[in-house]
């Protein structure tokens, strides 16, 4: 689940598994499709072992670009 509470935005994406690849796709979609003009996207996440920015480097070529746009708290 992803949300931007002040904007009233709460899309839900359901996958068959909870893998690193699924999380990497979610991050890419956030950066490229949902918030392409934002300089920084702040994520507040639980401590699931797949929730790391390093998943981007396993999955996407422009990983550094996406990782620079995302701040994790």
C-alpha cells in the first residue's frame, strides 16, 4: 500500500508474491509514473527485508537516478 495522505491518494497494488522485484517495480512506478516531477519522494516503510533501495540495483538500469529521488525514513 502506498499513500499520500495530504493529497488523499491511496492506490493499492496487489501482487502474487512479496519479492524484491515487486518492490523495485513499485519504486520505479512511484518515481517515473506517479511523481515524475518531484525532486524527492519520502518513504516511511516497515522493516520488511525486501524494503531496501538496493533492490533497484538488481532490477533497473537507471537505479541511481531513482534512488536519488527517494528518501527513506
